[in-house]
């Protein structure tokens, strides 16, 4: 129930108490946290800054402010200066970032809203990592929650979308204002005598969100139910609690299913297929989070294509947002960065050292003892006596054959097929050639004569991503 009609002193106390209750119930803060506040200079974010300054001593917080200038409006720099002055008055470190969101939106074929959101999230994650920040606080409130539910219904959503905006995301993003209304925030700002800047784009009806805010919700409140926002909050809370249970269960399965081959995340195919569709879809999103794929670009069709990939009727790969792909291998479903066709290359290895490969990797060649061997997908080990310098590192070429003892020579193409190497990855596989013969295929095969024996010097080939 709203407490907007209370006396100023009682209102302020109840407003702060409501936010503290959300903080405690959902564990949004811990004492001593370093918190980044996303401040645009608008009414909501100015209130967020004020509230955190009031709570700073109680929670022993270190506060930082981030302002993102989208370069959509000509006078947007004035907003940045306004926030800078606020931070200067309060002695809070200020991070200013500006980039032309319209250009990025055009290049990536996104709406202005989606492009701005993607760039902001990238910035927040970058700052959190660089400055060891435990939380990023956003000023989304109850009205935003209602708008988001309607937007997701309009665009098409499942049950998860009806929970609206999560109050906490990945233990980093927090929204402590989610259960107070815009009206209550406005009164708080006015009672505290605070100033803010108005963003005219918030009233621009070219944006669907603004149509929902200024046309749809007022119409529903006037003609159907004046308490629609509060009712949506109740529904969102119920669904959010159920979603949290599903999320926890999905995380437990994900840890059992996943492995990392040095480049890609792999999920055990058989075990994945045994799970319910609901859990599988949630696990896909856990993969997306781990590889930093932009979640807001993921559509229903992407998820459906992943589901089809589990059957043998679809070979794949499935192309995902952000230059990622998913493909099916022997016994696994893999997620990786999109692989582009690699032209034929051939590199002569004459001595130990580091070599630059054309697929944005570094090959390191060195010798060790057998006892020091590292067993990872990024390492191949050979008998130093057998594999002498020089030898060749290359990718495949027409007519390649590999000799398999007891089976004789086999075409490399057929060998790849038998090993389940997806067609789009075959040009990326490194071939080791010695004295005119293929003696190893990276990660798949080493000729028995070249395998190291106990107490023998080992020649190691190790691959590192080029940073």
C-alpha cells in the first residue's frame, strides 16, 4: 500500500524503510560493499544517489558513480556535467563514458533502446571487474516493473518474462527501488529539496516503452483497475520466487553437465536430453551468461533452434547473437565464438619457441620431462626423439590421409566424420606433419610411434589465445 499521503517526516522514514526491507529480504547489499551507482541525472537516479548516501554509513559502503552519455541529444553533455557536479559535492568518484549509440544501433541493426542497454551493461561489467565493485545499483521502480511486464507480453514472452525486471541479477546488478512507485520517488526528491534534469526522450511516443507508459497504463488504470501496478507487483513477486527455485535447480544440473575444452563450453548431450524442456532452456541461458553473450538479443527462435539441434534431424550450427554459435559434436553440445573460414596455411617449426598462428593463437614449443606433462585440450605431447626439427604445422588440404596402425591409410575427411568433427570446424584443426607424413591431428590422434614413453624427454606443443 502506498504511503504517499503521510506527513513529510513519516513519509521519508517509510520510504527509506521500504527500500531497506527490500535490501534485507533479497540480500542486495552486504556491509563493506563497493557499489557503482548508474546515474543519468534524471529524477529516479538522483533519488538513488541520495538514498545510498543516506545508507552509506549504516552499510559501510564505498560509492562510485557511472554516467553514460548516449550521444542521442545535442545537449546530453549538460546532463553529464550535472551528475559530475553532484558527485563533486558529495566527494564520490565519477566515471564518465560517451559513445554514439545511434551509430552502434545502425551497425548492429538494433533499436536505440536495445543498443543503449547493451552498451551500458558492457560498461558496468567492465567497471565492476576493473575496480573490484560488488554491486551495480540501478534506479528501476514499480512503474518500470509494470511497463516491462506489458512490453514482454506485447513482444511475446513465457512465464519468466511475466516476472518483469529481476531485483537482482547475477549477484551484481541490484534494483532496490523496485517496490516503490514513481510518485513516491518524486515526493522523496521534492521533500529532500533535490534537483534533477529532464530527458525529453522519455516523452517521445516513437518509443514503444513510452507508449506503454503514457498511453496504455493510464488507460488501464482509468478504465479497469487503478491498482494495476500493485497487482502486477504481486504477480511478479510470486513468479519471481518460483523462477528462483527453477534457477537454483538449473544451476545444479549445469555444473554436472558442463565441461570446457580450452575454447568452448560443452554440455553432455545424453544427460541434457534427459532433462525437462524448462530446465534445458534455463541451462542455455546459464551458458549465455558464462560466455557473455548479450541476453537481450536472444529470441524465442534461437532457443527453439537449440532444441532442434538436440535431435539428429538438424546438423547445425545454430547462429547466436554476438558472433556465437552452437553446434553438436560426438556426445556433446558446444557453444563457441563464431569460427570464420581459415585459408590454408603451413608453418615450418625449426626450433623451440613461440609461433604466431593465423587463427589468432600462439603456438609454444618446448621440452620437458614425462612427469611434467599437462593433460589439457590445448597441449599435445610427443617423444622428443621421434619428433625432431624441422616439422610442419598446418591445416587440412585436399587428399590428406592419416595412417592408423592395423587399419592402414584413411582419408582425413572420413577420419573427421568418424570422430564427429563438425564440418565448419575442420579447417581450424591443426595438423602435424613430419618427414612428409601426417603424424598427429590436434586433440584427436597421435601416431603410436610418436607418443612419449616414461622417463623420456617430451616435446610439447601448447596453444594460447592471442590476447
